[in-house]
């Protein structure tokens, strides 16, 4: 409950402070702006914290525009996207298909074990052979 109230307080301050860039916003709030490099959906780490909502907002916000307040797992954030770098084109998907096949095989083995447990089959071959 306390964290919710803190979020609401900070969100009001962030949304009320109109600034041209993130450094001006940080100065108005009495803090410093830090830069997070190489944020992606595969690596949503923002300054050492696992922040999915912050990463998604950063990747979906237009460059140079400051986002509204974002409730993160370890704080309240405002994001200004500097640049978005498109990932390199992949020509060979063999590694991805191999990885997917391995994952599916592991899941199918787990499904077989579940079916065995649900079927309630007892193996009495020991008594006959």
C-alpha cells in the first residue's frame, strides 16, 4: 500500500513537470538522469533491474519524446528514447529451429510422464516374469 501511494505521488510530480528533455525533467525533480544502453525485449535490464514495462515503453516511445510516469518493479521511471537500433537480419534460422525442437522434445517427455500418472497404470510385470 505504501509503494502504491509513493508511486502515485511520484507519478503526479513527473506528469506535472513539463520539460523539453529528460535532463531538464530530472533537474526539476531534484535527481539525475541515467542512461540505459542496449535495452531490448530479450534484455529488459534497466540499470541492473529487470524492468519489462520500462523496456517496452522505451521501445515503443517515439525518439526524443518523454514518456509518462512508468511504474517499475524497483521504482518510478520516465523514459526518453534517444535512438532505436533495428536488429540485424537473420538469414539462417537453423539454430533457432534446433532450439525449438529441443524444447518441444523436453515438453513432450514431461507430457508423457503426466499421462502415466493420470492413467494410474500399475506395472505388475515383476510378479509374472
